[in-house]
């Protein structure tokens, strides 16, 4: 059951421009992080024509037949954890999600030291052979990475920290991963139809890192779990939905909470796209609580997965790898 509560809409143009008015945007971001862990942003500076180009080229890719799309399957991405997976190929809490997708991230050449060292989730993308898609993906990644830096400056200011606090410790060279998801309109296969009541576009979960920047098409489907219950987070033209992840929850001792969310299975009669960008700490960054904030409490009893994120001690890579092996168990050995 969902309620009628709405998420706040914040103008971040002052953060993007670096003007003195950014203190008010930071204050509003801090309030949203404490209340919901979710908010919309406008005034973000990402060109509308870039968004349209990415959506258009992505629809062209997903319109291909499955056999063609599997030419860029994730099994060929190796340790970089990149490529295509078909509908039902990704798990959330052990259950298949009814979506297909393309895993992407910062494009790194073979001679990058992290690739040479065989770090998981670092490397080249598997770009489908669709005219204009590679260029749209790289342009979009650049724009959203820049926006992620500005939003993290706002979060730092909202905590009374210097604007570059996160960049100096965790995100000077962030781990940026990108997903293009298609929630297909076609009916569930017979094997899944029997459990259709338990099948979601994406099941309930929290995100792993610092910040997620989500673009939805006009089909929507996102739901957020607030203190008052589940609410809809419908698409708002010209905005991104922003939410914080487990590592920011840990750093702030639970002051800013990573909030469970899910995506309804598509029953709209046409395919539905979403584009989440994950702006996270560097893979080798050791994640620690921020000094001066209240000590965290064990909130595992209230969390969707029963885990105590504040008990984690290690690098972000340690945390991430502990999660991704459960998402695609058949590919676990390629990464772990």
C-alpha cells in the first residue's frame, strides 16, 4: 500500500554554478537526507538534448532481438562487470527482477593501473553496435559524474564540513557505475508467472555506495519506503531522483539513512526505461564514520536485509564485492 507523501524538489543550480546561494541548497539537501534519503533535483545543468539522445539510442538497442543483444553479454565483460543481461537475469534478495539491462561504468583503457592490477568492476565497456549509443553513454557519464561531485559538495556543506571533504578522502577519483534498464512490456514467462505476485521490476533494496542519480522515462514505477509507508516517486520532467546509499549511512552514523526502494513490474503495455548512475567512493577507499557525529546504533532489526551497515569495516571494494556476487551468482567467479 502506498501513501500520498511526496519527495522534496530541490533547485541545485547554485551548487552547479558554485555561487554563494549554495548554502540554502545544501541545507535543503541535508533536510531531505534526514527525512527521506531521497529527493528530486532541478537546475542540474544536464542538457535536455543529451538526455533525449541517450533515451533514443537506448530504445534502439533494446529493440534488437535477444540473440543480437547477447553479443554484448556480461559473461564477455570479465572482471570489468560490464555488458548486457536478459530479463530475469538479475537477482534482488535472491529473486529475479523482471528487467533487462546494460552494465556500464567509467571507461578505462587497458593500461590504467587499476585494470593492470585486475581490480574488479574497472575496465572497458562493452558498447553495443548501435549508431550513436557509445557517444551518448560517454557524454552522459561525464555530465552525471560532474553533477555527482557538485551534489557531494552540497552534502558536505549540509554536514558542516568543507565543500571538498568527500573529494579529498573518497571521491577525488570516484567509482562511477552506470546501468541502463529496460522494463519490458511483454508478459512474464511461464516459469515466473506462477510467482508473479513476488516478481518486481526491482525488488526492495538499498543502494551500496554514496549517491545514486536516477533518470526515469515517463513510465515511472519507482517506490520509496518512508516512515509512513511506501510512496510513489513518479517522474518529474527535467529532474533527476537522488538517493543516498549504505556508505553515506555508515559515514554519518545513520543521520543520513539509505532508504529501501523498489520498482513496480511494468504493466503499461510499452517498454519502460530507467538510467541509474552510482557515484561512489574509490574502490580502495577505507570507509570510516565522520568524526564529530553521534555514534550509530545497530538498526539491523529495522533494515530490509537485517544487516548492520555500521558494523562494516573495510574498503568500499570489500563492501561492493560482497553484494554484487549475489546479484549475478553465475558470474561471481569472474569478479571475486
